[in-house]
C-alpha cells in the first residue's frame, strides 16, 4: 500500500470514500499511525497526503494528530482536543501562535476544575480552539467564591469519537469528521459532529460543525471559535479589516486601546490583554468575514463565517512579548466571552429544543497575493458603508 | 497458540490455571490485546472465549476491557474503572443501560473534584459500578460551600493493578481478578481484591470482593454496588420483586412515587429521580435477593447477595426519556447513598480495624424462562411473610 | 543490535554520544521500550545497561521509566513524573520507601486540584520528588476557604519533554536529560532542564537542574528536593548527621521531638509527622551535605548539595507504621515547606528576572563501608565547629 509507517490495517473503503474508523468494543483497534499518499487518496487528490500520528512526548503523549497536506496548505487536526486545529502551514508561513504551553496538550494534563477557574489555560496553544458548549466565557464564581463555570468550557478537552477520514472521489477534497459528546446524566447533552476539510491546491480550511441537543429536554448552548495568530502574520502594523457596525471595549484597558483596536502594536512586556466586542455587517444571507493582514499586505488570513449562525465577533489582542504569548484572536461566536450569567441576561445564550440542531460553517483562507488581499479588503470595506 | 491478535506473549501457566499477569517494573509489559479460545482455555471451557482489548477511541482511549463469553452470557469487565462491569449480553438481550455518556470512560477524563461534586457523572455508564470506599453517597460540602466528598467516591475511577485471568481446570470456570488500592499517605488505605467470574453455560456473573484495611490504624468503609438496567429489561411495567420489610422514600419526590416504588413507569421528559431505601428480609445466614423482571415476566435479572455483608438496599428509579438515561438501579450496599455525615450519624459507616477484611459476594443471574422467573418470584414473596 | 525487547528504532548517534530522542510532530514516534547493553553503550560503560519501559498496570499505565544500571547502583528515572527518581538499588539494599501508594503513578490519576489541597499525595511514592516551581509548600487557602496553592506544587506531575539519553564516550558516564515546562499564558513560565546521571562503578547519582524564567517578566520560584528513605536504611536508631547551625521545629509536635530530631524512632501507629527546619554549615563555596546512616553505621546515604543554591534544609520524620509510610525525608530547598505566603514574607521566594537561570546540583551517594561512613561523619561534624 506504499505505507512507510508499518503494520497498520489498510484504510477501509466506504461508499466511494476511503475511510478509517473506530468502533467499540470488539473492533476498537484504531491505527495509532499511518500515512496515506497518492495511491490511497486517489487521482483527484494526487498531490495530497494525510498522516496520522499518536504523539508520545511529555504532555503531548496520547494526543492524536491528523495532518492533511493538500499541496498548498498543510494543517493538523486534533481529535483528542475536541477537533481543534493545532497549526497550519502555507509554504514557509506558519498560521497559529507560540503559546507558552508546548502542546498540543493531552486533556489528562489539563485540570479544568482548578479553583482559580483558569485551568483551561494549561492546554491552550491551538490556532483554532472551540469554547463551549454549556458555557464558554470567563470564569464565573458562586457567591461563596467557589467556581461555577471554568474559563472557556469543556469541549476543547473532550476527545472526539468515531473519527473518520474521507476523500471525495469527484473533486479530491479531503475531510476529517469527529463526534464530540458533551454529555452526562443530569447535565448537558450536546453532540457536536465536526467536519474539517480542504480541497486540493486551495489554501483553505473549512470547518462545518453541527451541534444537536440529544436530550428530550431544553438545552443551553454557547460556542466561540477562538482562532489565534502570532508571528509572522502578527507584527506591529498588522491590521484587522472588518465591516464593523459597532465596537465595544470590554473593560478599561480595552477602552484606552479603542482608537487602535484593529491595528496590532509591538510586543510589550507586561501588556494587558484587550478584548473588543464587535457587531459586524453581513449580507442578507448572513455572509460576513474579517481579514487579518500583515503590515505590508503580503500575507493575510481571510476568515469567513455566517452572522446568522455566529452573530458575535470578538477581537482579542494580547500584545505581551513573544515568550509570553504575542497573539491576536479572531473569535466568531454565538455570544461574547463574558460570564454565562451576563450573556444569559443579554439573551445571547442559545436555547435548543429537544432534537434541535445548529450548523456552523467557517472558512479560513490564507492569502499571499497583494492584489487578492487588496480585493478582499475592498470588499469588506464596501460592506461597511 | 491460535491467537489471531498478533504478537502478544502467550499466557503463562500458573498452578493448573492459565493466567496472564503484570508486574512492575522490569516485567511490566502487559499485552494490550489478545484472544483466548478453546485451545488456551482448555477442555472444560471449550465453548468459552476471553478477549482483552485496550480501547482507542475518544474518551474510551486507554480503557482495558476483558470480555468473557461462557457460551451463555458474555460480559465485559473494566479493570481500568475499578473492576466495574460495563455490560452483559445473553443472546440478543443486553443487560446494562444507555447512559448519555458514551463510555466506558477513561478516568483521565473524569474530574472527580469538580466543585459541584458531580464530576463522577462524567464517567458513569456501567451496568455495575462500585461507589466508595472512603465515601459513597451524595456530594457533601463544608460550611463554606467547598466540596468535602464528591458524589459516589473514588473507587470506580482507580484502575486495578495485578490483573489476573484464571481458568479452573476442574470445572472450567473463568475469572478475572484485580486489585484496586484506594490509598494515600495520611489518608484511607483500603485494598480491594475483586474477583469476577462465571461458569461455562450458566447465565450468571459472580462478584467476590475482599476489602482490607492495610493501615495500622482504624479505617472507615462505605460500599455500594450501583447496578443499573435500562431497556429491554426496563420498560413500563417492569417490576422489582423484593422481600421488603420497610421502604423509605429518600425525599418528597420519592414519597409521591412510593405507592409504585417497585413498578417501572414510562419514560417521561424531565422526570425527577426517585430513591427508595429498603430493608430486605433475609435467611438466617443473610441470604437475600431481588428480582427485576420485564412486564411480561419473560426476562429477568435475579440479584443475590448477603444482607450480613450488605444490609442496605436502595432502589434508584430514573424515568427520564431514553436519551437522558432511562434506567433503574438496584443498589445493595453497606449503607444508603446519603452524605457520609448522615450515614455516620446513623451508624452505618463501617469501621475496620488494622488488617481487618470484609468480603462481599454477589451473583447476577439472567433468567428468560417464564417458569424459572415465576419460581424465583414465589421464593422471594414467601420470604417476605 | 542485541536488543531483546523487539522492534524499536535503534538509538541514534549524536556527537560522540548515543542518544534517543523525541520531536514533534512529524517525528514523534518515541520508542516505548528498549534495552541498551554493552554493545550500544560502548567500551567505557561496558558493565552498564539502560532499560526503558512504558508501564501498563493500573495507575502506573503510561508512566515511562528509564532504569540505569552502572554495575554498582541501579536507579529508575521518571520522565513522566517531572524527572523524579523512583527508587535505587545497591546490591540488595533498596533506597526509597514504601508509600501506601503503589506507584509510580501516572499524573492523569492525580487530582492536584482536590479542594482539600492534598491531591498531590495520590501520586507520592518516589525516592526523589521535586516540589515547586511556582509554589512548593503546604496547601494555602483563600479567606473564603477555597484552595489557592495545593500541596507541593505542580512540577512532579508534569511529564518531561525532549528526553535524551547520553553516554560519554570518554568516561562512560550515562545521563538522562529531560525538559519540564511549568508554563501557561498569564501564568508562571519556568523551564527546568534536568540531567540525572551516574558514572560506571560508582554508587552515586548526580542531579543537575537548570531552571530558567523564559518569560519577559519577573517570575517567582520555589524548589524543594523531597528525598525520602524508608527501610532498610531507616530503622530505629538511624541517624541524620548534619552540620546544623540551627534547628527549628515547625510546630508543637515537632517541638516535643526536638531533642531527638536527628535520631529515628521506631514505627508507631498514629504517629504525627514532624518537620525540622535546619540551617546548615557550609564551605565558602557553599558545599554542604548530610548523612543518613543506619543504627549500625553499615549503610548510609551521603547527600551533598550547595547551600548557595539550596539554603534551606528540612528534615521530615514520619514514624507511622510501615504500611502507613514509615519514612524520613531529607529536603534541601530554596525555602522551607511553609505556605507560599509565609515564605514570601520571610523573603525566601526567589524572584527570577526575565531570562534568568538558576542551577541546582546534588549528589546522592550510597555508602556501605564502616570506615567510609565514619570518615564522612567526621568531616560533617568538623564542619559544625
């Protein structure tokens, strides 16, 4: 099979797709590593490859990674971390950031219930990490000071089950699908089916999540796509181009930074984080997007999503020095990352009926062409008027 | 050796039994998977098989399962979850339940110390799970609201060590033994040696636990066998037949349900759980048992244990809809699942002297014969008089 | 390659050393087990061996052990537990202790954030375990009773990354190096590079740790080497020989034990632990050391370190019965194991500038020669005058 990574079961065929799968328990012997090349992926994906690894080094031990290379962009999906995306590379440009945490981190080493409410940070180093699903904002405490909701929720530290890889025999697009259950007796019962894909030769990653309330009772839902970029995309003068109708700084520090909310500054020791809550313009169908571009307009990420699905957009500027995490976050969400109680008061917590399902679609595109970047910038600016 | 699951060391022989084992550290290379068939199990267990797996899918990753099939009943023991029993199957009837949690769940994903006290629920989906050993009831908080004892204790999330498989060359009975240490410096020091077995061709599972205080000081002990059944055994009209001397509802909700405490109702969205604390009749030697049977008396589980070992019996009715966990629990225990302080006040917490040991023996039997079920029902009813 | 443990990649050569390594993610396929003998280790280490295992038994599952045998002393390094040392053996004498915990314990089973602050104890069974790095003392609570700092800090439950094994081709010395990151966004950012080594034929283990503040902001640091011995070295009459200038009992219980602070008593059910905070004499360069010897002076551990690096020395006497942990701790540290607030008030918490690094060097030597022990004892006593 041309598989250099040794004795793994060959991927099984499944209605025109090639797929690998895990079921439990009799058949639960999932390959810990493999490499799929042209032969396995077929003629439409001939320049592509898929590599699965199970990491074995310190706090990464046990993390499963699925690296998809479509010839133009190469990115790593993390089933073990709730279907997050670790990093992406386009030629020599890395998308993602350098967290003080050397991840990807196995959830076993993340103490979500740390009394400070900040345990989540011990696992935080992804380019794209979901916050949610029962709650997704800052930590919230009860009157007696005991933690009620930890920072950013549980979903990023719940491994996906039933992970499947598919190649579309028509157009060669490659996608990984995984199912994450945030469920328990007497608690939330939400099932997220996440499909992350790409088409050969395009510098795009598509994320399609479907979240269903599998309970017979009402369920609440909060979801934010915490999407993070450091150098080289982030540098002094990097700019967020967005069709904002309104920008609200989240606190006093952000208020001072408001005039330059969308212009990245230089790294500064001890800089405080700033959050801006944005209301974006969108098409009638909800289409909207933001651009993060380098100072010289030669590198950019164009992030498209749907405002009907994700009405709230938060910018997170963290301009500490590089070793402390020099990073900017683009965060489309169903709500803003306040505590759940605040968001509930504001009517921004979703209530899902039994069996109700919500879909979320996002496209992350890397651009490195001055003209293309200018065109997108123009389009976004026109939307504002 | 006829082992289709590849390069594992062949099981070692041990005084007439065939056994596999793990010791640490020089020799600690435990087979992650194997299958034993007629050739390995010997002539007395010729219709039987034993399959060991190490699961690798999401929150199941790393969970070791030992599936014993005796030709009549097939069940899965979970060394990784404190020697719980995940599910059993008799022909096409599954014993166990459909938890909102898709387990069996590796303890690394269970945050027992969640401030709510309910973290244990994130791992709860077994047919038989032990609650204990230092404490086993509902969550208990200190005056300042900080968690003191989490729901149902630690034992179910402590992996067993020194797991051994034995086949009795005389009668072919197969058993798995594992040792679970609930120990720490300055804390509880209890060692549970659990042996779970079955005889070829009988629809029975036997559980024999020996719990020893390995400290040189007194130790407290609480233990409940939280044994759970959903469909198909559970259905409207399913009935618990028990020789009760007294039934005490645990709260207002249960008080309303008291008249039908032993008759299962239909699944109902938002139904509140009901607990009934029962005092059972028993023989002079302590022998007692309860029956859970289907409405048509064609399927039943007969659960036998010893009242001298397990004086308290709790019925847990949870009649939420199936996706939320439609389930009934039969819970023989050393005490009732109140908070530890309440149980201590009531004198129901065991005090074990240094080196003292308690044995607990239970038999779970599946019945699918109308006459046999009627006979058992009769025997239990007579005991009541 | 003479490797009896099967299909592992052969160790790679690296500038005169033989080394194995892990990098992430493309190359992250670390051998789970191997054995290196004379052929791999080279002529200068011809009597030595190195065995790597990944344990698979209960709460040990996933723990990586590296056992180095230099022909005279044999010891096990635990990369998975922050580069601790589990146990050592010299011929038939075991150094280390019998904890009620049957470790080494994988950090996934240690709930550091247990509200009691004592979760760390669930993993505590090493001969040498580091306490730190953000905090290292007793548990500290906020005014509302919520845990602020858990007992003994996080470092012992953070697996090391980038683990490397080296053999010096000049003198045959063997060392294991690992890097432990205690880092997170908005938190401590300390990197410990630990090198644990030995020379062929000498009953010595050397520990060299370098801890660097990799943040661009100030960082605090606390570090204690919690080094623990039980029988056979510990017995009634075992004595700590130390050049003390001052010994301060930590509480009332210790005050009563002060007259015999350095003489070990017999095991006693329910005995309370006693801590003594010592100020040791040292050479101008800071060289100092303590000896723990058996009653008959035929067995001893000589522990040398540098007072300029580790100014505080704590003796921990725990004379409970053997099953409860009969153990004495020799604890050189940057501070005493009080709560962090107390140590900070006393000016004993280190402040590290951005990029600043501290080195810590310790030597553990086993002695079994009456004369040699006498000579060391003499030398220490002279230092006192």
